[in-house]
């Protein structure tokens, strides 16, 4: 993988193989095709927290970087800086922008986004963006960029149902080489919030503790690590 601009690092486990699509299969297929270079243009992802927007963007960036120049930029981390940061990304083959709602509606950022979009469009490159809401729900200050994003394919990512959350947690554990017994899954479901961000965070904590202690993820061990 080529080094990313600005020192932004990808999560090691953010890949298409570790993503459970659930009701978002069409969005995943479209993003995979963009990442692989099988199609050009822009795609807009939106949905509440925990629906996998960041995961998909980082998976797309990692895939695109295998054959070209790609970058992932969480705009919430740069919203207090200069919009010109985007100008250095206009020559990439695939640009993945996260948290677009953090800058949309501010004239310098809207203008920088328009320049980026126009250059990517002219070169036949790819732009994948994610936000908390669809394009029409953001208060753009520049009509040109508002119309461009409104014309792009827009996908609403769907939260996973109960079966999907279990499948995603088991998949994440399996990819990490972790044995996750049924009783441990049930315990986590009963005791903790069921959004994927929380469950993945718990799994990371438990995996690190199990590795250090050379223990299995039994319910008693999970109780010990998580404090009851």
C-alpha cells in the first residue's frame, strides 16, 4: 500500500472482507467497484453512527492504494484548519472523505470541494464521501458543489439487525484469530450497548487482555476484564 498523505493511517482491520453488509449490499458493491477502478465518479454514503461509513471508506482507500494513489481524510479532524488542505489531494486516483458534514456550508471548504470534484471528474478518477446526512440536508453555500453531490449516487447505510450484529462480531473475532464462545456473545449482548462501535471496542479490549493473559474469552474472564 502506498503511503497516505498527511500521515492519516488506516485501521488494520478496515477491509471489505471484514464488513458485514446486511441491508447495505448495494452500497458495498458500488464502493468496491469504485475502489477497484471498475467505475469512475463519485458516491455519497450517509447514515447514523455505527453503520460502517468509516469502515467502507477505509476499505476502499486500502483497495485503491493497491494499484494507484489513494487517500483517506476524516474532515472532522481538519475542520478547524484551512480548506486548502484538499488541494493536495486533487491528483489522487481515489479520494475518500469522511465526516463531510463537519465542513459543508463554509464557503472556503465548499469551494475547495468543488475544485476537487471538478478535477476528479475531468480525470476520470474516483471520489467517495461519507456524511451523517444526504447531500440535500446539508446547508451548502455554493450551488455548484451542492448540485454535483446531489447528482451523484447516494446510498443510505442501514444499521445491522440482531443477526447481522452477531455475524459482524463473530467475523471480526475470527479474522483476529479469536475464539468467541456463544455464551460470551450472549453475555456481551445482555450487558452492553449493541451498536457495532461499542461491540468492536469491547472485542479489541478483550483480545488484548486475552493475549496478554493467555486466556480464552470465557464469561468469567470477560467479567474480570470488563469489571463485572
